[in-house]
């Protein structure tokens, strides 16, 4: 009987560890994606660079 209880506890602990690890991986991926995405400043600088290039050609 105690072997069954021990196995059940081991499975529960394993599932809890997998869930927390999965949560950490998701948070790290979200941080990485947020850093890779262009910010408003990048977009504004791109628009400014494009408009200044257009002014030089005119």
C-alpha cells in the first residue's frame, strides 16, 4: 500500500515540476519575443528615415 502512495506522490511531484518548468519556458519566450518585436521608437525612427530619404530625392 505504501508503495502505491509513494508512486502517486512521485507522479504528482513530477507533474508539478513539469508544469512549473513549462511556465518558466513560456515566460522566457514571451520576454524574448517582446524584445525582438519592433518598439514604437523603432517604427518612428524608420518613418523619419524614410521621410528624410524622400526629402533628399525631391
